[in-house]
């Protein structure tokens, strides 16, 4: 992938995060992402930086969905 594609994917996942968080009350699933300084608008950062941020966002999205699924199964 090209650097611009990583930035676009990063921005898309940020939007998905917003949607997932609207449904979830409080979660620490994105603490690792929030602790790192890379955001989709940081066009001067390397592909590797955006790739790492993408993986952190994906992990947070996965954890949030898993927590919601577990809560629904328990109910």
C-alpha cells in the first residue's frame, strides 16, 4: 500500500471508531491508540507510523465489539 492509502484507511477506521463508541458507554479499548501521537491528519508521518496506528484502532474496535457481544450473550 502507498502512504496515502494508509492515511485514508486510518481516517476510515477513525470514523468507524466514532460509530462504535457512540453505542458503547465507556471503554478503555482505545487507550493504546489514544496514547500514541499519530492521527489521520498527520500526513508528514511515515507509513509505518500510520500502520501501527491502524493496528491499534483495529484492536480497539475488535475489543469493543467483543465486549458488546459478551454483554449481549450474558443478557
